[in-house]
């Protein structure tokens, strides 16, 4: 079954709070967004499909960078309502649609992008094949997800957190890396289901579908970002995110 946790009102309140109240100081703004945008090739005149678009910030951004048309889809009506309120401009459309169903769109695109949503998807092989089919020849897929060294962790009573701090230094807890499958975690007091896939599985799935790997990024914040939120120095110990660009 597809999970739609972003339509749970308590979860949405918590998530909106870190993204909106924490604007400019959170990990998205200081780490994921700037590094993701560096990985996206020139969008001038391109058509783009954004999977799990959330508030649609990237969609407006790429339209302003010269994309011809951007379609953002998301399983959550709450996120699409916010996207329509905040980031709807000419040439950008938003639609409630699970990314598992993109083959029903009946359109092809020059680029598929997706930020921090693929770890919610059960069947990565099918998703990657569907993306390959929906891309025009030479098209790009750029996506970020939680880094496998983060998704691997299975909390237990005696080891409840995915990291420990010793003498002020951050140490990631690394376990279950080669045990692929579901991970249940608590986020904003809700049980959230994610899928852990190791690096090998992610890369091999992309290659098997026919993609050429162009660039892989395990992002760290800029010096400026660390000044804004020194906690993110920990990205040099253990990155939260993985960003990959592949080409058809
Ligand atoms: C962490 S948020 C990221 C939102 C946005 N991409 C960003 O970076 O700001 C993950 C998003 O993925 C969406 N999502 C999760 N599972 C999905 C699915 N099966 N199909 C489409 N969207 C999904 C969620 O509703 C949520 O908006």
C-alpha cells in the first residue's frame, strides 16, 4: 500500500514547522537544496516532471531559470494545496498523483527530478523503469534521497537513535546496511515507513534500466551554511543525503 503520511494533519504540522519556521537554517535549505541545484543541468527550454514535489519550490525555481514547462506531482493533497498557494506560476502545474502512477500521465519529459521522496517508494525497480520510459532520449533523472547510511539504521530499545555524541563529536550508528527493506521510524510522533536500499542496489537498478551514471554527490554545507547552523559540520562525519544524476 502507498503511504500518504504528509496528509496526516499532525504530521503535516510538524513538517511544515521545520520547513517553514526553520526556513534558512534547516538541512534542506543549507545542504540538500543548494547541492541538488548544482547537480541539475541547464533547464532552458526543457520540460520537467518533479516527483514528490512537496511545496513545489523547485518547480517555480526551474521555471524562473528558463524551463518551458514544469509539472509537480505529489501523493499528498496537503502538499499540492500548499504548492498551488505558494509556487504556482505560469508554465508550472501541480497535480495530486502518486509517482507509482506516472505511466498514466501520457506525456514525456526532458528531465525528471525528485527531492527526498524515493525512500518512501517500495518498488524502486519499477519506478526507475517508468522514469526511463517517460524520459525523452538524452533526458536526465536527478534525484536526492536520504543517504543509505541513514536509512539502514533499525532503532532498538537499547540503541534508539541513529547517532551518538562523544566529546562533542558526532558518530553515526551504522548497522543493518546490507539488510534491505522496510524501516519504521518515529517522526513528529507518527510512525513513518521508509525503504532502505544500499548503494549497490541503487546504482545497479539505475544501470540495469539503461541509465548512464553521470554524477554522484554526498553533500556537505558551504562554509556560510556552517556559520548559519554549526550543527551541520556533522555532514563531514556522516552525510544525511545522497544526490544522483543519470542520463538516458
Ligand atoms: C521530504 S518531502 C520533500 C518534498 C519536496 N520534494 C522538497 O524537497 O521540498 C517528501 C514528499 O514526497 C511525497 N511522497 C511520498 N510518497 C510519495 C509517492 N508515493 N508519490 C508521490 N509523492 C510522494 C510526500 O507527500 C512529500 O511531499
